[in-house]
C-alpha cells in the first residue's frame, strides 16, 4: 500500500473517531424532524433539574427505555423498562412492546409542534432498536432495507449499535415479516458489530 493510501485510511479513521466522540458527547440527535434519539437526560441536565432540561429543549413527548425510569408529568411519556441484554427472554420482552411504542410515536406525530425524545441509558442499543424498528416497519416500509436504515440512523448518531440479540430479531422481521431480502447477516453482525459494516452486510 502506498504512503498516500495509508494516509488516506488514517485520515478516514480519525474522522470516524471524531464523529463517534461527538456522538458520545451529544445528549440526543435528530433522526426525523419530530423524533430524537439520545441518552438518559439525567446524565446531561447538570445544573438544572431534568424536567427543566427537557422543557429547555422543547421536548413534548418521551419514551424511556432505562431500567430506572423517571416520571415527567409535563411530558407525555411511555415507559419500556428493559435491560440491554441480548438474551432471547429480554429480546422477546422488548419486541413484544415495540408495536405499542410505535403507536405512541404515530399518535405523537399528530400533535402540533411535537418533539419526541426516545432514550435509554446511552442511546446506543435499546432506544436505537426502537427507532430502527419504527423506521423499518412504519416510516420506510419497502423503501429501505434494514442495513440502509441502520446506516441512516448512524449518520445521525454514529454510536448506534443494537446488541446482537436485538439485531437478530430485527433481521427476522426484515425477512419473515416484511418479506424482504436479508441485508444483514446476524451471525457476522455479532462478530463485527463495532467494526466495518461491510463485514456483516449481505450483498444484494
């Protein structure tokens, strides 16, 4: 490999690392004009109470997927209390609640000036799984496949990475429920989840 090629690879790696660091530092990122994906706002409210923090950022609705949820009386809130655990039991528990959560999102969309925050602890796995599920089964049905939607969400929040149990369930929905061609190999995703997406994408 030439020196210029090596330099180019290094520059891309640095740019990716910088993007991920910015995502880690960011409390939330816009996925759709009304929908934001992020981490637990209690981690970022600092000098003000968390409800004032949410109001400051003009959130009107919230879906809380943390294992220690908090009440937000002035926001319309739904709770999905699920740990970030790839086991089949926890995956089934989460996915059994996703349709109702999507109904909540659709209802929120009908409100004026809605701003919905979907969060777990870090905004990486649980809340990201819900957002991906919503885009795959409601917003972009048949328009984008799972790999493309994962990339769309990662463009907004690069640290997004559903655990392998959740991703396996998303793959099942893509192929068995939506009858789409598989776009992610769940076995390879488990191995290369934090690496280059090309390692686990299925070539069409």
